[in-house]
C-alpha cells in the first residue's frame, strides 16, 4: 500500500468517525428533546376527575376554593340570542322598478304598433303578437288583441305601470321571499281595475313574467350588525363559593357542572394537539439556542458527548421532580397547592452545571429552564421569574466553593433569593398576606434546602459516572489531611515543602495565562508523591545526611530518580485520584534529561558508551498547559533553591534560562502554550519567588545584646574620665 493510499484510508476513517460522532450527538439531543416534550405536555400524576356530560357523578364534589369565572356556554347563548334579534338588512334598488316598467311598456308598445299596422292581415297580426309576447295567451285573447285599438293598450300601459310602481316602491320594496305575495296582490289589483278580459289576461301575464325583486339581502351589513350586537353582550360571570356543592353523587353531569369543575381545576382536560406541537417547537428552539451557544463559546464541551448527556440528565431529573411537586394536592389549603411550582429546584441544576461544567453555561441553561418551568405550570410567568432568580442565585453561590459542605451555605443563599422572589411576585399578584408569607417562607426556603440537598447528593455520583473532576473534588484533595499528602509530609517533609511552593508558583502562573489554577495547584501538591517510596534518595529530604548517590553509579541513580514518576502514578491510581492529576504526575518531567548524573557519567565514561537518552525520563511530554506549568514550576523552584544569594536579578535570569532550556529541549511542543504565555509564566514565577526569597534582617540574640550594652557602658566611662 502506497503513502497516498494510506493517507486516503486514514482520511476516510477519520471522516467516518466524525460522522458517527455527529449522529450520536444528534441522537442524544433528540432523546432528551422527546423526554422534555413528554414531561411538559403529559399529566404524569393526574389528580383531577375525568367526567363527561350525561354521566352520573361518582361522588359529591365541592369547590375547594372560591372562584368567579366566565361561563362560556351561557355567554355564547346570550350572544346568539342577541344576534338573532338583529333584523336582516336589505338594499333597495329603484332602478329595478324602472326596468320592469320599461319592459312592460316595451311589450305594449310593440303590440300597439302591430295593431296600428294596416298593411298586415289579421292572421299576420296574430302571429306577430304571439312572437312579441314573452308568455303564451289563449288564441281567442290574442285574436281580440289583434283586433283591438292601440289607444286602449296605451291606457292599459299607464294604469299597469302605476300599479307596478305603487307595489314596488313601497317601504321595503319587493324581497325575493315576498315576490309571490307581491304578484298575487298585483293580480288582485288588476282584477279589480275593470279591465276587459283580454287586457286583464295580458296584464296578468306581464306581471307574472316581468315582476321581480328590487330589495336584496345585504349579508355583510347584517353580519356586522350581528357582531356588534354580540360584542355588546358582557360575559356571563358565574361565582362559586368555597365548599359549595357543585354536583351530588349520582347526579347526571351537565355542561354547567363541567364548566364549574373546570373553573375550580377539578376537571381533567385532554391536551390539545396544537399545544403539544407548540411545546415541542419552543423546546426545540430553546435547546437549539443552547447548543449553538455551546458550539460557539465552549467547543470542548460540544465535542464531549458526555457533557451533553450530563446536561440532559440534570434537566430531565429536575423537571421530573418539578412535575411531582406540582402534582401535590394540598387538600386543606388548595390555594397554597396552586403555588407548588415555586418549589421546583431549578437552582440545583444551575449549581451542578456550574460546578461540573462551566459557570457561564450554567446561567444560560438556568434561563432556558425558567422558560420551560413557566410552560410546565400553564404558561405562568410567576414561576418562571422565581425559577430564574433562584437558578442564577444558585450558580453564583457556588462560584467560590472551598469544600463540599459549602453547598449548604449555597443552599441558604438560594433560599434567601427564592424567598425574596416569591414575596415580590406575591405582592405583584396581590396574594393574601397569609398565603404570601407562608408561600415565601415554606416554598422559598424549601426550594433552597432541596436544591442544596440534591446538588450535594448528586455531585459525587455524577463525578464518578461521567469521570468529571469538579472544583469541589480538587479542593478536597488539596486538604493536608488527605492520606497521600499526610504520608508525604511525614515521610518526605522536604518534598512536601517543595510541593507546596511549586503549587504556589503553578497557581500564580495559571492565573496569568488563564489556565485552571485549582488543577495546577492540586497537581503540584501530588506531583512528587512517588518520592515517598525512596525519600532519602532525593536531596530535599536528606537534611544534611550522607548522600546515597555518592556510592552508586550514575545510571542507577538515574533509574532511582526517574522511578518516582512511575511510583507516583501507581500510588495516585491506588488512591483513585482524578485522571487529570495522574496526567500531571506522569508528565511533570516530560522526557527531560537529568543533567547532573549525565555529566557525571560522561566524566566516568572511558569507553564512550554513555547516551543522553539513557538519562532521560520516560515521559510523555506535557499534553496540557496545566501539566507544562507544573513542569516549569518544579524545575524553577529546584533551580532557585540552589542559588547561594538569590537576588531578584539572579532569580529572573535563572527562571528565564530554565524556561528557555525546556523550550529548546522540546518539552513544551505538545502543549498549547505560546511565547506570550511563557513570558507571563516567567514573570509570575519571578514575582512569587522574589517574595519567598527576599532578604531578611538578622536579629541579634540576648547574649549579643548584653555584650554590646557592656561595651557601650565602658566606652562612656572612658569618655567622662
């Protein structure tokens, strides 16, 4: 296989792994998304009744509290009745009357013209009359009309036109539904007018054929008036008193019963499908926002899928507890039971995420959880506000933890913040003083204590499950009472003192470059624990005693010295120290060379067989900036301790030389420190070491004081004498 094929195969494998990681990340997000939608949408612990109209009630139900509500069914019925009282609106069109009169006049004019045409035979007149009539007449009537006088038809036209105008121009005109009645009335008028039979039949036919409505229904205007009338109807308010019987056992449930049960919160309602979709979309938007923030601001968290699992588990657990709390039914005080949402421990989630992952991320997650809490409690802004205040208070209360028991103090801080928030919201919503004070103290303080208990109890489990070393855990490891540190103090006191100074140096350097100062300090405390097994082979523990290295070969001395790294790793793992501390122990010398024994071996080498690699530590080189800082602090402390007269100039020169030597030796090439960082680290080292090795005044002892006093007295006597 050629190099090109190997590179191609490696690239394919890498892209497959990246794709698989993306799929896993999406699967995790979708899994917790589905769980949150389920928790926020479904009533897990229904305590309400499920009744339907027409069913008998299984028991007598009384109102747990007083309520005044709008009876929507009665309101709708009242509005429907008011709408029905609005008359239908019509538009009168006078042009229709003119059109009907014109059409009648046109027919009669044509008939008069036929009657007056002397060139036509009678039979021809009959045929033309039939053709001009829009309806059929009896043959004898048509014949009579053919023989009639145009003057008579003109009189008929005037009188018929007047009749049509009179009936069509009345106040309401002629509506479609009234057209048959109008035709009958007009037919009666024609009958009573004294027309001859042919003229009466002609007039009747014209009316029946040409008369039509001239008043038309205006649906838009009618609907507007109906809507205006409905808007004038106030909502029908129904009041239910506390302990008032809503329905008795065995009574048939009606719509009125259902309305009252729903108003007092005792009726289980099916969740609308649209609401579920809305909840899902909102959760999707919020989770998407959190993921985008993590991707942009915390790329290392985004890449570590275990952090996503951790965040999801914390969110789901808190909301599950919240669901249980909200479902609590306080029978003796129903009003208090409606405020159980104040007890949802959002602060516990904020504290855990702040301790285990990141403070800024914890604030973002708390804000999202506050919105979700408001949705879970029926879109109630009160609970969202209190959840936000308590959650943010929880995040900031753990910003300076020094030990695990400080979580109790954090819980008290959250309790105070929650109590103030609940009290403020209660004032805004005008709660009664009794309910206001009770909910503030019980739910506010209870939330803080519950958050503290949850965070304290869950922290060790989450640390071990997800292999996360929290600041609390590191601070506990820094306690001198820890077994390894105590053993180091008793069996290798010089090394212990050296480690404390290295810890101070490393912490200052980490602060200077934005590193994890707690990790480097704890790592520095433990970096040389391997020296416990052979403490007197290390010069800081010899206390002026004979140096055992003077009697053994340089190679063996090197083997003994380098073995303290391996021994330290073994001891750290036996004590189950966090992996990041084990890494610092393993990497704090990198592959550095032990120059003293290497040069000593060169002096004794007569066959030219000494190799520099035989006098190096096994490594690996520091993989993180924290391990590199401990390496530099370790080397600098040992170097400065060897100075006979450590002035500030000498200290700075030696510090920068040691850092440069480590850089030139390639010990820093696998960590992410740059030249600017190294300069800041060197300055931090110089500042701390100058404070440690400053010049001190030599104070005289008591005998010196007495001798000087006697000498001064003798000098005084000689002068006076």
